[in-house]
C-alpha cells in the first residue's frame, strides 16, 4: 500500500513505509496506544488502568484496560511480527487477570494514576459517560488484544478459533510511514475481530507522569483557577498534605503520620472534568467510626448548593465562577471535616500499617 499527502497545489507527497522495529522501542508503541484508546478495539473505546502490570508469574502485561461493560482487556504489543508464542503469552496474562477482584483492579488504577483514593466505578462511569441505569459488572469477562506490525497466519487462525470458542480476541496490524521531510503516519487494521464470533500478591504497574501545582493551575479555566487557588492555599495555611497524580491532586489531613484523603481536585481535561470530589469512602476505610461524620458532612456539602451526589460521594463541577463567599464556605467545610476526622483518629487496621 502506498500513501500520499496531497498539497494545495495538487502535488503528492509520499509516505513511505518504514521499519518500526528498527527505529522505535516497544515502549513507544505502548505510549501511542495509551494516549489513543479510541482506535484499538472493534466495538468502542478502552479505559487504560495499568501499564507494565506485574503478574503472579513475574511477567508483565503491556497495557491493562477495561471496556465499556467492565470486562478486563489485556493488550499484548509487538513492534514486529507476532511470533507463535504470542497467543500463549496473552492467554497466560488473561488467566491471571481473571483472578483479580474489584479491589485489586481499583488498586492498579490508583497506582497507575497516582491518585491513592481513586474510585474505579466512578472513574469508569465518567470515562464512558454511562447513564445511571447502565449496569457494569467488573471483570466478568476477559478480552485479549494483540497488536503488531504483522499478524502472522498462525496467530490469526488461532485467534479466530478462540473467538469461536467464546474468548474475545482482537488482532490489530499497524504500519508506520514517514515522508522525506520527517512527517509520520500510523495506520491500523483490525484483521481479527470484526467477524462473529487464587489471588495474586502485590501488583505493580507503570505510572503516568505526575503534574505539579504550576501545571495544574495552568490547565484551569477562568472559573476554576480562583476556586482551586483557594483550595491549594488552604493546604498551605493548614499544613494539609497535597498528593499530586497524573491529572489532579488529593487534599489530605495528617493523623499520626498517616495521610487521610479529604477530597480530590481534577482539571478540565480529566474524565471528571474541572471538579472537586469528596473522599468519603476513603475516610470510612481509614478513620474509626466515621459513618456519622460522613453523613453529616454529606449534608453540609449539599447545602452549599454547588455539590451534588456522585454515587457514594459528593461532587462539585466548576463550570462557572463562584463568589468569594461561596469559596470561603467550601474551604471552611473542608477545615471542619479535617478537624472532625482528626478527633476520631485512625481505625485500628490503619494504625498498624
């Protein structure tokens, strides 16, 4: 196949196919697919939750994802043609992933994003823009996606066989092109997938790059900047630790050296949009007898008129500028929440960790 870019003058500029393996490492392909999850599978987008995820057999899954229905998706990437053992390798990874429960999947997501209180269910719902009536059963099924510059006939035949047996396997073939001036182009073709068709120990995953205060504030719009500036100033004036993740931050209170998350802040480009989320679920797990406190502060946040229920949490999506009075009201609630959490103290299970 020959590809051309047509200039305004009508002149053709040819994209010549190049050897991807000779010019790039496999991590490059990981990064490209990680950043473009909409064009990998045949029936929708993917939510990447982990990269280089460790298994119980000391191997590593290139990318781990979830589809819209909550099924786990193992992505095995080859920067060259796919050897025979690729299918066996992918099946090994899928057999490991099948053993993961919701809590373990959520922990992988937290390590990947750097947000230690990330709620997998809410993150998944926001990413896929699910309606309240759409039910999701996490990891009920497992899927395999094999990506390579050349999907061999042996791999295609075996993948089609597995699909007929009920295991959803997708094979994606990609080509890498470049012009003489250095412009690049990547094409992909789903060559298999459009036709019919015990708990592990600690799990590690690669992480996305972390942001900082400067990058976070630069990403905000005119409505969000004064609001989050006040939240971050609050952290400094009251010594509330801030943990930065790949997209946003968590605001914490220090209890005997243990950081308990109070809320999460997200920029406009995150799946949660420009918003502040409570961390009630996290507080309940870490703080002794926090149920009544959480119920009380749920009401206080709702009474501000800008927080609305989001599952078990409350969220404030900052779409328009708040008055200084409203911002002060919200920061005072956060200070009171930190004080109440500190008075209760850590749950016994967390004190010993």
